C-alpha cells in the first residue's frame, strides 16, 4: 500500500525539483534506481502518469538491465495508457532481461485488467502448479487471483486469496494494504483476527498488521481491543494518518469524546487535512467534550473552504448556543437555513434558543416546523411539550403527549405523559401510565423528573418506582 501525504517530505520535494530541472545536457544529474521508483510512484499516485512515464523512460535509459523498471513501466501502461500499449511494450521487452515468471505475471495482470477473468483464472490455476515450490512467486500468483475475484465482487474468495498470499509471504505489502477493506466487505472479521495474529507473531512491530487487526476487532464490536490495536499502530508509525482518524471514530462511538478530540488534534497538526467531513467530526468531538470555543477554530477554517456548508454553519451556531451567545447562534442557524430550510435539527435548536430568550411564539413555531419535517422524531414532541408546560399551557402539553404516545413507539414520551398527568393532579391515570413505562424500561425512570422536576419527593411516584425496582 503506497501512502503519500498531501505535502511530500523534504527528500521527495528535492527529488521532484531535481527531475523537473533535468535536461538532456545534464549528464551529471543522476538518480539511483530507488529514487526513480520513488518518483514514479509519487507521480502515479498524484495522477500525473505522463510525468511518471517520463521518469521511467529516463530510468530505463540509465539502467538498461533493470527488470524492476521494465515491470514498473508495463504496469504503468496497463492502468494509464491502455492494454494494447502494455502488450506492445511487454512483447518488445521479451528479449531483455525479464525473467519468465515476470512475463507470466504481467500477462496475467493484463488479462485481469481486460476483465478476461475466466481466462485469467485458468492461467492462475496453471501458474499455481508451475510455481508451487517458489514461495514469493506463488504469493504473487495468489495476489493476482485476489485481484481477479475482486473484479467480480467475489469478496469471500478475494479474502481467501489474500490470506493465502500472507500465509505464504507475510511481508507482502500490497496484500497487507488491501486486506482490511476486503475483510470488512467479506464479513470475515473472525478469520481476519486469526490471520493478523499470525502476522504479528512473525513481525510484532508491523504498523499495518496492528491497523488491520484493529479493523477486524471493530467489525466484531470488540471496541476496546480495536482502540488498543490502533494505538499500537500509531506508536510504531506516528505518520499513519488513517490510524488516527479511525481511532477517533471508535472513540466517538464509545462516547470517549475527549480522547477522540485529542487524536484528531494530533492528526490535524501532523497532516494536511482539508476534508470537510473530518473537520466536522473534529468539531463534534470538541463540542461533545465541552470545548465550545476551541471547536470554532476548525469550523471557521472549514467555512473558508465552503462558506455555505450547512453542517459547518449549524455546528458553529451550536457552539454559540451552548456558550450562551444566543444572538450569534441565531445568525448562524439562519444562514444554515438559507442553504437548507428543511433541516429539522436546525429548527429544533432555534426553538431551544428562542425558548431560552423567552421568545415563546418563535420557539413554538420552530418546534412545530421540526415536527412537520420529521413527524417521527419523538424528541421534537418532547421539546414542544416542555415548552407548553413551562409557559403554563398544561392542557396543550397533555393533549400533545397523549396523541404522541399513540402515534410513536417511544417510551420516553410515555414517561413524559405520566409526568404531565401527575402535574395536573390526575394521579390515578398518571400512576397507571407511569407503571406501564416502568414495566417497559425501568432504566429511563429519571425521565419523569427531568420533564417535571416538581415530582421529586412525590410519595406515590417514589412508591411505584421502589416497587418496580424490587422486581429488577
């Protein structure tokens, strides 16, 4: 798996500059073969195949007997300049120093690129027999088999072939770079754990193996083990960008927001990250950690990239709302609604802001709009019911909740309905509804106090909760 940061390191920058200044008269401007390969891979990765080809042609002119450069040029032609060009060049190279197994593998790769998969699989079967006693070559045959099955979206077979590659050759970098994704697509996470444990016994300090096993643990919902494996990966290779990002994602899933924000902070400082999705994730982790002001920095940098992104505007407004800066919050919510008026979450948050500002008509209007956009979101019903309760419209509150519990299967609404009935003095009905809620989900019992704090210490409420608690 090739990985280049958005900004190449100093050595690569120097090599790129050196090649760009190269002219035919600069015979003293030489490159090593490894530098030629590095430059080729860089330009290929950055999608400049013409320059990559120019580099290879220069390298081949200097290292005429290099099979590695001939193979690399053939592969560059296969994927960037057409299969006919690759076949023509390969046929021209047969009289050079290419070894028979290299020719076999390149012809096989051309078949796979041409999607002649049935023919390719027949050739693979013959090559397995031919090279059965040559481990490294056999591992390449299995790797090409994986590529063939991947073309057909046969991910179970792709996983099996990649596994064979790594059982034969645990150091096969391309297979190691591909297998974590194939493990997820094939749902072979248990087998992936076994395979990567074997690889880690062979090489304990392999960052990619720790990364791969972390993903397998994640798929098996063994999140603590996934976190530990991602952390090992980062300890071994501090520049493994994907490990920071994926580790943060697991931490967010587990509600470990401070830890997620710490790893994302390192990633943003170490790498040139400009993807809005990642900026949003970083801001969310900071907001969930209570770092509202700190969250504004990545959000504002994101708005320099896209000033009209509604998610960025919404989250920026959230930081102001949670920080008690309601005017600034409203400004940014309104900007987000100009982009996408049908965002129910924005209407809900605007309702909460206007409620805090005692502008109850506006609050009600936005809560009602949120419900209209998403009538199946029970939380919006609870927000509107809470508004009614707080402004003394208890009958409206009870009616809304009575209708809501009939329409939506949400036990929190049942707790809230019990609370308003009890607050209105309808103890018999309230206790009956509360008993139903406690029987369905006792863990949410405090919702009744969250909705109606005045019920703390209510003897009948305390008694029925104690009764159901004894049955737990």
